[in-house]
C-alpha cells in the first residue's frame, strides 16, 4: 500500500516512525494524548488512520516500510492504546443482543432474527433506485479498503477454531478466494468492477479519500480477527456479514445495470447473490453455532460481534447516505479532480428514511 497522507498528530508520528524505521517509546504517549483529545473515536480521522496503517503491517505491508517493523514493541504498544479506545467505543455503541440457548440451531436462529430486524440505512436501495454514475464510483471507492483484500480479516480466525466451526470457516473462505482459481477470487472480481468504472484497482489507492468511519469499520474487523480473545466476535461478525449480503448484492447489480454497466462490472455483485445465500446458512449453523456448541463461553462474544457488524456498518452507511441526501460527496477528497458533489442532480430532497431496510455489512465497507 502507498504511504497515505497524515490526518493529525498521531498519524503523523506513526507514519514518520514507519518511513524512517525509528519508532520509539514516545509514540505511545502521542497515542494516549490523541485518545484523550478525541470526542468520537469511530469518527476520528487521526486515530482511525493511525490504527489502519499499523494494521496494514500485518496484511500486505506499506511501500518503503521495513517488514521487520510488524513486531516492533513500540508500534505494538501504540496500537494497543488505540485498540483499547476503539473496543470501548464499539462496546458503548452496540446494544447487547438477547442471549439464545448455546446450541447451533438456537444461535443460528438468533443471528438470522438479529439481522432481519436491523433497520439500518440501505445504501443498496439508493444505488438500485437513485444513484448516478458519480455516486456509484464513490460507493466503489468506499468499498476498496476492504474488498480489495476481501475475506482476509476473517481468515485470522481459522487457526483459532477447531472441528465443525473450523471446517465451516474454511469452506466459506475457500469460495471467497476463488476455490483455487485466482481470477475468481472475490477481490479480483471486484478489481474488474473498479476498472469498469475507470477507477484505480491497486490496493490503498483511495485511502486518502475515505472518511474515518469507513476505516473504522475495517479496523474493527482487524481488531476482532487479530486478537484470539475476540475470536467469538470475528465469527459473529462474519455471520452477520454473510446474512446481510445476498439481497443487497442483487440491488447493487440492478443499480449498476440501470447506469449502463455491463456484466463485467456487475459480476462481483451477481456472484454474491448466490454465494452468500449459501454462506449465510453455513455461517449461522456450522460456524457460529458450531463454535458455541463446542465452547458455550463464547456465546456472548458471537452475538456481540454480529451486533457490532450491523451497528458500525450502519454508521458508515449513514455517513454515505447523509452526504448524498445533502447533495455532496461522501468522500474526504474529490475523485479525479472533480469539483462537483456526487449526485448533485439527484440527491437533494430525497428522504433517506424512506429507503431503509436490512442491508447489513454490504452497506459500505
């Protein structure tokens, strides 16, 4: 990933430490001060960018940054300060779901009920009915930070599971990675969609454009996946992710076709209509349900992870739709030097609350 532009004191200090290869003990103090100043961790550009960059050391890395810094104690300590604040913010924002019995069938039923009852903002319905090509390009840019490495945050859970749950997760992830066929990897299919929309398909190309909450939604996934103690939360997150993808994917495809995009551009969404209808069943019963049956102490974490997926992705969806409703871009920076706001002609005066339905993790990130 290219080095992004800093957004405040902490991200400035973290990026300087990474690019010079000289992190030190003062970084943790800078992080603590940034957390203390923050009034809204999930929407704090400086905190979310700093955490995103630190997490990237565990994924594909950052251009010009020494890979050995992945395990630098000063960077890990700095990350821990921001992670603690992020987890606290998420737990404060997420209502505790009703606790089902610790059986596979009861857990699956509870997760389906939770996702079905979600009334978060529906980006998919906006795209299907209202979005113009400028808004569609913005929507794609908002998704790049997750979808160009689709499935990776959830794959951290594989070595932490066993038995039925592990087999279920591997089955889901195998589909996400194309079943051994590189061109069918979902990240690769999404890259084709980006090219069809005349967008850059290289990972990290649009990080500077993304609002804090979009980074925050991905950071939450990485946090759940990278901590063994939160393995129940990443499993619950994936279950909710899959249970709220199939129908929205159909709506996204419809919106793209309405705007003249061909099958090469809609393949990604069309693929998810069928795939996620299968994945949601596996994720509910065999993955989440199987995990809880094997270890009932993880039940609360599974339900929390699912609810957190809906709530935080809902925040990202609200940010995007509120911007479009007001006739302005949802991005921090305009695309391709464009000065006009995306959807200026269509967005004003449209009632977002009239377009709400279950849209889950497919809303934005």
